[in-house]
C-alpha cells in the first residue's frame, strides 16, 4: 500500500513539474538554459523574501509609532 501512495505522489509531482515547464515555456529550452532560468528565478524569490523579512519589522515599527 505504501508503494501505491509513493507512485501517486511521484505522479503528482511530475505533473506539477510538467505544468511549470509548459506554462513558463521551459520545455523548449536545453537543460543548461532551464538550470540558468531556475537559478535566476530562485535568486529573485530568495532576495525578495530576505528583503521582506529584514524590512517588515522596521516598517511596522514606523507605522505604529
């Protein structure tokens, strides 16, 4: 029974990856281009998250005083 749930989980993850590649047109690119695009995208997301985490307390304290 555990292998069935793993197979379903694996299938759903591969479906999500396929949808991501189709919607962002990554399926047309070569593997090194996909990797470069994903690295840039993850860098932007990480830097945005770090900015929000760093500056939200400052903004909140300025708004409450």
